[in-house]
C-alpha cells in the first residue's frame, strides 16, 4: 500500500492592480496635483516658467512612479507624514503618570487609538471582555491548546485543518462578529507553573528522585519559553443591536449575546481538535496585555496570582513607558518590531507551513492571524468588480498589441475559485497576518529579526517590516484585542 501523501493548501494570488492604468489612489492623487500645478504654471507664466520648474516636475514624477521597499513612494507619503506629525507633537513617547490621572473603572490605560478600551467581567464572573465604545465591539478571549501538529499523521492533520475551516465558517457566517483573531505567542517563564504541578502531584517516599527533579526544575524553569494560544472573538454591537435589545440592552445585553456566541465558539473549537482552556476574565486579559508590553513581569504575575492563570490590575494593563522609533518600538522591558505577512506561499504547500516561523529557536515572538468576515452581497460585488477589472485590462493590452501577462490568468482563476466557493455557501473572510518579534535589547532585536526573516523565506512567506507605524501595529499584532 503506497504511503499517504501529505495534504497541501494553496493561497490566492494577492493582486497588485491599481485603480487606473496600474496606479494606486495615492499615485493618482500625486499625478492629479502635479497636473493641476503644471496647468496653473502654463496659464500664468507659459512654457518658459514651466521649464524653469523642471526639478519640481521631476519630484512629482518620482513620487508617482518610483518604488521604495516594494511600495510606491506615493503610498509611503501619508504614513511618513503621519509619523512626522506625531513626532513634532511629541506623540512618539508615551509615559504613564501614576497619581496624576483618575482611575476609571475598567479602563486599560493603553496608548494610541486603544486609549478608550475598557475591560469588564460578566455579572456571573464566567467571561471577561474588552469594550470599544468607538467601534462598538465587545471582545472576548479564549485560551486554547492542542497536540503538537507536526507529530500528527497526515490524515489527522487534514481532518483538523478541515474542521478548523468549518469553525471559521460557522463563526463568520453568524453575521454578528466584527473580527476573529488567533494569537500564538512565546513568553518567558520562571518555572512557577512546573513547580505548582510538582507540588500538587508529588508522591510521598521519593525523596532521592524528588531532589534530582527539583534541581532540574530550578535549572529549566528560567530558560523555558512556553507557547500560549488564544482565540479572540469580537462581537459587532451594531450588527447585533436587535439581539442586544431583546436581552435587555446596554452592556449587560451585549454580554448575554456574547456568552451565546462564546458557547458556540467553544464547541466549534473542540470539533477542530483544540482544547479550550476557558474564557479569560478581565484581570486575566489585563495580564496578557501587560506581559506583551513588559514580558519580564510575567513570572511575577504567575507568583502573585491567586489562580493558576496570571492576573493583573486592569488599570495597570498598559505600559509605563513606550517610545516609538522609525523601525522599532521600545516598551518597559523589551524592544519590538512588527512585520506584516504581505504574501503567503504562492504554490501548494503543506499545512505546517508556519512551523519554522513559529518554532525559531532563541526568538521571542507572537503570530497574529485576524479574520474579518465579509457580507455575502459585498463579497459578490467585490468578485464582480475584480473580474471586470482583469478582463478590461486584458482587453486594453490586446488592443495595444501587448503580450498577455500570466499573472492576470492566475489572478482570474483565483477570482473564479472564490466565486465558486461563495456560490457553494462558504463564508468569505479577509486574512491579515502579523508577526511581532521581541528582545531584551536593540542589538538582540536585530539578531532576532534576521532569524525570523530567514525562517520566513524557508516558509515561502514574504514579510514586510511596518516602519513608521510600529505603535499601532503592535496593538493589532501582539495584544488579544482583535483590533483592525
């Protein structure tokens, strides 16, 4: 009997098509402004005046046509302008000032656009959630675990992946979730969890073996780097407003609807071969957020917490200090760099494609996958628009006598495949992958980033460092908040 061949997955082609003539919105804006300026100069000073401004026209052309790090220079302009504006107003440095600000109930005291987030625990104490009053979402966090995926046989791997796809589809098609996030991270460990387990399971009369085992715990604990995995679901209170009103309205009604969704999510997680570890309360969510900004505090939280899960004061969840630089971010006890997964593997690859990225030795990192469900009618409109764009561009090239691009054929095939899946009833989601690399010093961060980029090449994943936007990117990438 021939050996069972491993199952493979294929990601759709990521289109780089512009809005008009291959130009993006920013490039078109630069071109339009340049054209208007040229017209004004010609009307007021004529051709000699226009020729005298050749350096300015060259600058407009460079902004519109040149590329930097794979992106048009025009696309960098708003990012860089926002960064420079924040630097000029002193917003790149964030300092907590204990005693100078009122402690508001539930407020997490996070920097940036997350400043208004509040964490609450339900009245029955079973589930905690983070409320965003601006986006009107209520976000819950489920801790999950699983058997080592790489050690499973191909049949079990394929079954787990298929069940996980059905889990995502069931959550996305509910129509009540704004986003679904999967966060997997490595954290420093003092060995306190191992010591607790040993203290509760130690058998009497094994003093000799116990001494040797305790020596091993003392040596291994501080160097351990356990993995933590979380499933985050974000309730869209706007879409669920009728259900919330029927449940009594307000935050209590939203918690009631979220509890129903969380029960369905927990069962779906079990069907996918994962083991749910319980929904986090508000102090436990605060501990996860706090340890992302200050990884070295986690062993202390482990020791101080009354339960087997780290807990922290909600008001102390944010960082004490945060300093943003152009290519990195510094928080209380760590340096961070955030990468965006620009391209997933373009060829068929195994289900364990991220194994090398997730298990890079000597690197502390977190991997965040955020799924944004799309409405069925909006997905069909997007498919029709993309098909029309590809066909129109191909017809324009034929009219000009240009050679057809194979990239267009691949893109068109992917669009048709997506349309067939929508017709078959599958949910449509957009996927955003973010990787956060953390280290104790700036030099160690450079080394860790080099290792992660090498691992990404081996995994056929293209990473792009999110320069000039690390503070906001860190909130989306390293915190279990399902932020867009």
